């Protein structure tokens, strides 16, 4: 049994010794006589909790109404998390976390709140039974309460709706509804398999041939898309190119949908690629380190490896060879993070493509985007074997932008129009499926047929409890607008001016049950030089926090940092580039000095940023050598740097699934953020 259960009336009757003995055996598999000094704090907290329950319940005037309601103590889930208590009603779970001390330091109070939020996230996002119950039963709810049993805390707490002190616990008793019977309790608290809601966790399950349909909830959006794909796959029509667009905001479950489709159609030759370089790198590291081979390994790849720009240039720039793009053998291609497909500038300037200046100018002038190259390759496969192909595009909202990324949808539309205009001896019919009528107006002229399928719109937040409001808050902050202070934002962001206090605040959640890691601006660090294994001097980027060196991870450490939870050591950090598109349960953001608050506005650092200098210098060279590109390559370096810095902070501040701890050394900036969160 994962818990110790008493009804309200049984709890009033149980003796202290029986209660403590039962809980100690449940948690430690030892008798009270075997306890050590280290166990005393736990036992005393149980004693205090029982006394509190007996006092409050005995004084409750409506006790008979709730007498049979079960209360489950020390609920244990897989990763070692023990939740103090759950009140289990037929259509409601009430999560309780009790605190009996009188420590009112900011970091301590924050640790209590973030701990409860973590438990709430585990119950509502990682327990398949609860997730399905919330999805199918509109009457079912999950509530959470942080309960202080010491009356001395009454004047020391920020008064949030879910925080109750001593006699305020009557508010919790008042929301108790009809009791769950034993079978219902067992059903709701079963927690047989913990859902790994992380992008990387789901992919690891696919690569290790775990059956997602047995582990994850069948989502309406997945089923809608699968139905369309099924219909298409059963059609015998030749020479069709079917383009399906799934759209959703950050946290809506785009990547999870992509993985579910990959699992369903893996045996039919489906392939998953992503425009997110970090995800692609992690998948490669998984495959290599976990020794994964076969269909699963072959089905996962990088979008950037589906084409060869050099060969494209060779054919269309000087006609010296055939295009010879990789013809797609995959009947179904799933492109995740499609809003990040590279635009012509990114194609031209990417180091991996090794283009000379003449080739760069050609790519830019002809507007050769990644979308065009991939669609031409798939179209070429259809033209060659007359077999239809389907591409599923998963489009995000352009949340993470640096130097023009995430304008991929614009170039996807251009690429579709380009395909339709190709002079083919036998026409390829382009069918487009979109989630909204607004998109239909945009896409209908591009293909031959365009259909609206509302099920392709991902409109439910799956990432975390504060995702939508947190993103709106961050956008307002970085754009220097007055943010809307939703109550949930107060628990999405915590600001610290003292790093040691921050470390104290994360202690309760840094237990291995959650991922906790540091993220920071990679261009706001200290640098030293060390010789590598080949004897070359290499720069080592690091932060100095509380006297400790915190090293910037390299790209080949992404899997270790995120999946293996080496992030929890808090001895390394991920830069904005290492964390783009990836998440932690709790993120520690080191604010740095690139964007500081002065006189009611943001002041941006004008220190040189090599990445921006290199980018602008390449544009200057191309503008000088190829005057016809003047209008395309106009830029304002100061504006580019400001946009770059703003969006570094936008990325860093949206990496947490549960809560973000912000460490700000600069006093004025710290005061500004604190005052906003205090309302």
C-alpha cells in the first residue's frame, strides 16, 4: 500500500502511539523502538499533525457530513516523494502539506510553496489515472493547501488562497465533498506508472520500444491527426503530397503529439525530425549511449540532414551536377518545431553548409529555405515512384527568437507555392489540412485542396500548472510593458538577491524527484583558457556563484544535464543556446548584467557579443560584394543586439515546468522584479 488511510472518524479515535507506529512502519519498515535521533523530527511532525487534526475536527460543526471521508497519510510515489496527506473525495483530491515550525525567512517560505507545487504537478501531470480523470470527468478536481499549524505564522505569510494557518483549516474542511469508497481511493491513488511528461523522456521510451499507448493518455488532438493520417494512408490515389499542420502554443503538447504519431506509424515507415538542434543532439546521444539500433534509431533524425545545400547549388547555380537531394523513402515525415525551419539567411550562414560567398548570395537571392529544400526532396520522391507522401508540420508560436529564427511558417508557405508552380510532366496534387478557418484562407491558394480540421489545434496546456500566465508575464517584462499579475505568477517566479538564500530555497525540491538546474546568459560569463586532450587552448566559460565555479555545459552533455539530472548538482549551467526548447522542473536563472533596470526602463549592455559581430560582419561582406542584396540585407546592429538580449531573457525565464528562481545581483533590477511580484 502506498499510503496509510483513516476515515475522519477513525482519525479522531486513533491513539497517538498507534498513529505514529503505523506511519513509521509504513515509511521506514521499522518499529518505533528502532528509531534513531535522525527520525525524531519526522515523528514529532506526525505527532503535531495528529494533534492538529484532532483539535480542528472535534470543533468542526459539520463533522457528521465528512465523518466517512478518507484521509491518506504519507502517500508514496515512485521517485521517493512522500506527500503528507491527501483527502480523497469521490470527485476531488485535496493535497495537504503541513508545516509546524516558525521559520519565517523568505527562502524557507518559498521552499514550502515550491514543494507543494511540485507535489501538485506530480499528481496532476504525472499520474495517468488522475490525468485521465481530469480529462473525462468535468466534475473531478484537484486542490492543494499549505497548512501551518503554528499560530505564530499568522502574520508572517503572504496571504495566498491555498495557504492556511491553524483555524483557517476550516476552509479546507468546507470544500470536502462526498467520500470516496475504498475502491475509488485505490483507483485514484494507484499511480502504477509515472508519466514522464518531458520531451526527452517520451522519446527515450520510444527508442527503448516502450508502448506509449500503455503509458500515456490518448489525447484528442493525437486521435484527430491519426484519423486524418489513417484516411490518407488508406487512399490508393497516386502522386499526392499531403501536408498536415498541427498548431499550438508553448506547452500545448506538440512534441508529445509528434512522438505519439511516430509510435503509431513507426512500422509504416514514419520518420521524426526536429528543427530544434538541442533535441536532435539529445536524441543522438541517447541512441549512442543507450546502444539503440534498428527501426527506432533510424526513425529519429535532424531536419538539417534531409538535404544537401552544396548539391542544390551545384545543380541550380552552375548546372554542373544533378540535384541529388536525399529522396525520402518515408511515407510519413513528422517535422517537429517546424516554425524553426531555417530561412535563406540561416541556410547561407550556417557553418555546417560550408558555402562560399557566391553560394551564400545565390541562396539568399533565390530565397532558398530549408522548407523549400525538404519539400523538393519529398516531392522528388513522389515524382520518382508515384507513391503519395504525407508531411506533418508541428508549428509553435515563435516564442524563442534570436536572429530571425522561428519565421519558418512564412517560408513553408513560400515553399508550397514553389512546389505548385513546378513544371512537372505529371501533376502532383497538394492536399493541405489546417486547424482553423483563418489558416485556410492563407493556405488555400497555395495547394490544390485545403481542408479545416479543428482537431489539429492543440489548445490544452500539458506542460505545467502556470505555463500560459507565466509566458504572458515574461513577455510583458522583457518588452517593458506592465505585466498582468495573475495569482499563479506569484508561484511561477521567485526573486533572490542572495544566492545562498536561493540555494536554501531549492533544498526541499532538489531531492532527485524533480530536475533542478541553473540557466544563464552564455555571453555574460567569465572565461579562462585550458588545454584540451589534443593540446589546444580552449575557452572555458563559467559563472562564479558563492565562491564556486559553475561551468557551462557543452552540447555533448545535454543528455547528462537534462535526462540524467546532472543539473541537480548545481555545479554546471546551461546557456540560452543549451536550453532552447528544453525544460527543467525548477530553473535557477542567473540574471547577470546584460539587461538592467534603470529609471523605469531596461538598459542593455553595449559590450561586444561575438555571435552578433560575426553575423553582422558576414552581412556586410555580402552587401559589399553583391549590391543586388542591399534591400534584403539591411540591418541595424544595435537593434539586433537589443533584440538578441531581450530574447535571451525570454528563453531563460521560460525553462521551468513548475517554478523559476531568479538570482539578481543588481539591487535596482532585483527590487523592480520583487515589487512587480508583490503587486
